[in-house]
């Protein structure tokens, strides 16, 4: 078994690590953006595939990874884990339909609500106490799902027809364009940026660079919010105008 994840602030990685450890103590874990990941996947029959859901759709980086590596999914058994801040609908279903197109068997799906990673929109922020409660609830759900998978009855979150309708009409139709292309909306406050390079090092798209001791952004942002949540100067925003609070799931444990 191998676990493959894409994670912004660590929510998805945290959930995948807990789930795979319960399912198979010998399972390997690899980041989606690791150049060796496709080769690693090819050596395993069972895959736990995990990602955050954006607007009830796949992050662009995740969709591209599935499509660009279409030949490795044939006859693989895939269990899909989706993390979300508010709502998902068919979060697992959007990738399941792609995997099936390339010959994979979908083992099951699990939707997990986690602390929201969007740090620059005040309306989406929760109190630390509520975030910790969400992590506790997620842990219990992960334990139950792992037990069910091992007993032969894996959960099917996000995989049915009504889930599909919920995702489509709940968000995806209205925000379809948000995830179809990479974004150029990153704003970096040059008067605040100290040129530490931390954002450059963690960007999964290599979309950030340093020029004259200041960070600058290109046009290939996948909205993961790593840079905005980890900038020590709170100099980076994407959807909002000001960073309200930053978090990593590890900081809340």
C-alpha cells in the first residue's frame, strides 16, 4: 500500500498519515509533487490518494497529476481521502471519475472536515478551540473508516449520484472557473516582504522567486495557501486583502 497526498497547510497529509498507519503499518507515504511519485505508485496495487477540495473541485495540480500520469492507474485499487473547510459534495467523486476513465477500481471515499487553510478571508476563520475540536472529530472518523476498510466495508463518501448533484449544484457550477486554470492572483506586499525565501522553497508549483531580495509570483498558483500561511511577515494574500490568522494543523495539536 502507498499513500499519495497533496497538502497545503498540512491538513491532508495529517489525515493520510493517520489513516494509512491504521490500515497498513508498512505503508509508504509520498507527496504528489515529488518527481519520483509516479514510479513509486507503479510498484503498488493499493493506493490511498488524498487531497483538499476547492469549490467542490480538484486543485489544478491534482487534476494535472492524474491526467499526466494516466497510464499508471490501470487496475489499481484506489481509496480517496478528501479534506475540506466547509463543503465538498462529491469531493472524492471528481477524482474517482477520472481514475475510472483510466482503468482504476475505486475502493471507497472519505470526506473529512478540517481547519480551514484560507488565512486571508475573515468569514472563513474559526476559533482555535473549534479547530481543535474538528481535529479530534476527524481522528475519530479516520479510525472508524480504517476499521471499516479492513473489514471489507469501506466508506463511500462522495461517490454516489446524489453526492455528485450536491457538488455540482452546491458549488462547482458557480465557481467552475476558479479551478480550471492556475491563478495569477497572488499579491505580495513588497514593503513587508523581507526576502527570506521561505515561500519560494515551499511552493509546489515553483511559482515564486526572489528578485532584488523580494518575493515575486508568476501565473501558476494552485491555491494551496502554503505561502500565505507560512510567510513570517504575513506579506502574501490570495483571495483576501489581509492575513487574518495563519495555522498549521501541527500547531493545533
